[in-house]
């Protein structure tokens, strides 16, 4: 392979990482002596392994963007992530690019557990409020993205991409309930029954037995397993205030509404947010409407 051609391919963002690895091996072998070719040939299995376990897109996180008319941070959940699953990543880049995710192969955490994940992830937020009688009821969704959701280590299983979310429910500004997503449904409990830290309900992303990964409420005084050693909330980016580099809120929202994450779904898209709110809300909360979602910015 000509050197100029190789480097042109390596610098092309559309060239896959596995191709670059193998092309590099071929280029080096072509330009070394016979004994070096033999060494490189012996190294090809390792290079192939590196290609298969390559990281997906480690996007820098979006800037924090809180809603204009609600307090999203003071009531936000705090998260930990068990050691048998991925750490969160950014589902969308600062330039509006969709994260490519990871094939669910190799180890359960192969390529998806960066120690500095708070620099590489966001908490996507959206809320809606309705008034009933003299009371104001609100539902806040907080969603995290993960590169893959793998079932069995060493075997291709599960799916590329995972979105999981938590709901925090308030009445007149006070947190009354918390919910977590697991396998397509929300599980809701009264806040008084849940472990919390400084007023923040504590959640854990974990491997749910023989199933895929899901959220769960933390156990009382459960210790964090993530690299920071504490429960954390990746930078919050709210639906009507988030922005990219040179992309306004409308442009970013259009992308999030249209991107296809396969088996995983953003739970607060325009097409599903209200129905997801009403499917998970506490029994004594009134119905949320599309108008309430559109006006809650």
C-alpha cells in the first residue's frame, strides 16, 4: 500500500477503525524486511482483537443547559453504575452527530467504561407540569445513554445502544415519588421509601440477572462502584435549552427526535414523552397533556 494512500484513509473519518488497524499492519509488513514481516504476521490476531474491541464514539459532553422555568438540578437523581455494565456516554455529540454505539461482543464492559465518563456523558432532561385544583404536579425525566447493552460475556448478545431513564415526580415543588426504567416500563415508589443523598434519590444502573441492563433504586447506604467513588449526575441538558457547537436548540432537538437507536429509545422525544409520563405517573397524579409538555420549558 502506498504511504500516501494509507494516511489518506487513516485520516478519513468514514474509514472504520478495524480497517485502519489492518491496513496499518499490511503497510508495515510491505515495507519491512522478511523477518519483520513474520513478526507482524504473528501480531495480526492481536491487531484484529484490538479492532473488534475498539471504543465507539467518546464524544465530549454537551454543556450543562438547565430549563428556564423549573428547578431540574435540585431534585435530580444521583447515579451509580455496577461493575458489570457500561458507564454512560454522550448519545449525541457537540456537532450533532449520533453516537455509533458498540456491537454487544467481547466482555460485558469492553470499550465502554471510561474512567473520565463525566467528561463524556450527559443527563438528558425533560419535564411537564399540570395544575389540578390548587396543586401543581410535575414529572421530570432524566435519561442516560450507554454504548451497548450486552447480556453474556464473550458472546454476541443484547443490543447496540441503551437508553435508560429515571422519573422524579413533584407536587407543589416537593418530591413525592421516584421511578426507574427497566425493560420498557417504569417502576414507581414513594420518595419516603427510597434511599437518598442530600435530597437526591439514588439509582443504580445494573445487570438484571440473566436479562439486559436496567436501572434500580439503590440499597440503603449502598457504596458506589464507579471510578469517581460516589453517586453522580452527568451534566444535565434539558430538552428546550440544550445546544451544540454552532447548532441551536431546534437543530439539536430535530436530531434527537429523528435518530434511530435501534432497540433503545430516547424516552422524551416529542412522539413518546406524554404517553411515557402518563404510563409511569403516580396513581393520584392527573393526566399530562401535550400542551403541558410543550409549555414546560
